[in-house]
C-alpha cells in the first residue's frame, strides 16, 4: 500500500511539473515583430489574424500533442486539443483557412520557424535556441 502511495505521489509530481512548464511563442529570427497581445495570439491560433501588423502572412506552426500543446490550447484558446483540431478541420473544409504546419516536437517547431519568414510557433521555454526570437506577450 505504501508503494502505491509513493508511486501515485511521484506520478502526480511529474505531471504537475510538466503541466507548469513555461511556454513561449517564437518567430523567425529576422522578424520585425517583437511582441503581440494575448488577444492577437488567440486570434492567430484561431485563424482570425492571418497577417502581421507590418504586412506579410503569418505562417502558424503548432505541436500535434503533448503537455505544451495542451497548455496552449487551454490557456490561449480555451479549447481541448481535440476541439482545436476539429475547429481547424472545419475552417479548412469550408475554405476559410489553411491548416497550420504541424510538428511532432519543439525541435521541429523551431526548425520550421527558423527557416520560414513570417512563421510563428510555440515551444517550451527550455527548448528555445538562437535560431528563433521569443515574442513578448502583452
């Protein structure tokens, strides 16, 4: 019984640690953008804001799963990952949007964003490299 309690406590602790990970939004290092409002982030994630204020198309990169993706979905768009996926499929099916670039992990998001002018993505703060620029969320 004691072992079960220890195992459950450990599992809960790991889940809480992963859940509380710092998430940052990143753009191409050459981007003139340095910050966006929380409302702008939500609008980009939902396909309502498709151009940068200075011009140019926003090319969104999203994770396909994982705690960072779940956190962004809950905190930024107030939807589950499944609801978000269905929302985007509906936009694409009705011709009102183009599916964001999907990535399996933070490294793939950083790779795409670093090579794509106008790209925006989100990753765990610990994954950020010099290849991308972190946006300030106002």
